[in-house]
C-alpha cells in the first residue's frame, strides 16, 4: 500500500486540534464568565471574527458578507476584524458600529499602506495591523487581486507602530522568532496563524503557541490565534495553550451565507456558549484562569 503525503496545513492543523483531549473538574466549579479585555475595552467573549475580504452580497441581500458579519460581531459584543479592502468599504464596516481591527495588506505601494492606516485611524478603528504572511508567492512577491505585495522589515513594521496612536497587530506570526520581533517593535497583539494554509506543512498554530507564549513572557503583547477554529472547544484549547482569544474563520461562512447577520451571530453565540460550557466543566471560572493542566496532548 502506498503512503499518501499530506502537505495541506489546514488538514494537519485540524488533526492536531482534534488530537488534544480534555479532562473534567466538576466539584467546586461554577458557571464560567467568558468576558475579556482587549486594547483596554471589554468584550463578551474571547471569540473574534476573521480578517476577511472580498465577500460580496449573498443570496441577493443588500449588504455584503463583510458588513453582515461585522453587524453580527456588534450584536454579540465581540471584537471584529477585516482584511484587504479599499477605504470606502472599510468606512461601511465602521458604519456598522462594530469595534473593528483593520488588517492592511503588505502592499508594495508603501503610500497605500500609510493611506489605509491613516484612514482607518481617522474613521474609528480600534486597532490596525498587517498580515505579514501574505508577502511571497511562488514567482516572487505575491500579486493579490492585481496588487503587488512586498517584503516587510522590522524597521518598516516599527514605522507603522509609530505612525498610529492605535494598538498595532501583526497577523501571521508562526514562530518564536517573529513573535519576539513583534514584541521588540512595539506591537500590542499578534495573530498566530498560517492564513488558512499559505505554506505547506505549516506547524499548527496551537502547536507553536505554547513556545510563543513562553517566549513573550510577561510582555504586554496579547495573543490571538486562528486557523481551523470552528467551535467553543477549539477556542478553549487555544486559550489553554496560551492564547488570549481565538478567531473563527471559514467555519463561520455557511451560517453567514445562509442567514446573514443572524446566521453569523447565531454561530458566534454557539461558539461562545460552548466555550462557557467547557470552562465550567473544567473548573475555570474566568478566561484568565484557563491553563493547560486539563489537556492531554
Ligand atoms: C474569503 C477570505 C478572505 C480572507 N481575506 C483576508 C485578508 O484580506 N487579510 C487577512 O489577513 N486574512 C484574510 N483571510 C484569512 C483569514 O483572516 C484567516 O486567517 C483564515 O481564514 C483562518 O483559517 P480558517 O479559515 O481555516 O479558520 C481570508 C480568508 C478567507 C476565507
């Protein structure tokens, strides 16, 4: 029988998440509180929306999927994210009233980076950031929807931190090396992610997370994780391994596509409810209490 190689990081990540088991601790446990603080603001749960882009209007509805899930984030009282888009689309997201983190692309056009960051700050973004894992393509720099990307140095990232009064978020950290650079340049949060499998054999974010957490020590960099997060148990495992929050991804799309804001809100609430259930069953009253002593890896 031939051996089939599995290089797809999404599949590897899913298998890793599913291989982690959890013990229960019922005695003396209470109904858990899922509230958290991020960037000095309070949110209902450590579950976040993904930094998505390019979602049109589904099923003939008026608003784009991006606006619909942003409204869902507001309804659920959670931190919202968005990705590659022009400023007019970002304004529409801000108009939903959701507290939103604007993730700007690593464009080769440096002026465009600065323009989008400055626009986001003026429009009322809660934080701004960049997905540093979307720079390279197989032929050199990647071209994303006709726009060329470019390598980003520590100095460039530091200049973005200094450009804005807002917290700066680096998305696409998948090593201790990059995490330490993010701390050094003054980033306030990182998203540990392989951007739904941009490199083959990418280490699952939850696997590298404990090393990153330890390396960051008592720095004030908050850690968000994404990739393959589809349930409250997945979020619970991420928190136990050192994350401060987790973002759902493509797992949200079927509910969003089918029922718009209500669908996405229902999905996000069910993730939060399952997280509360897991915390309660494992004896963690608050999000900051959760640790890896209940995990079997
Ligand atoms: C339709 C779509 C658009 C996306 N656009 C962006 C983007 O513009 N910027 C970004 O940082 N990530 C983007 N992502 C990646 C997500 O933010 C996230 O990292 C990824 O989907 C997580 O993996 P998962 O879907 O397996 O959970 C996009 C993902 C999808 C599916």
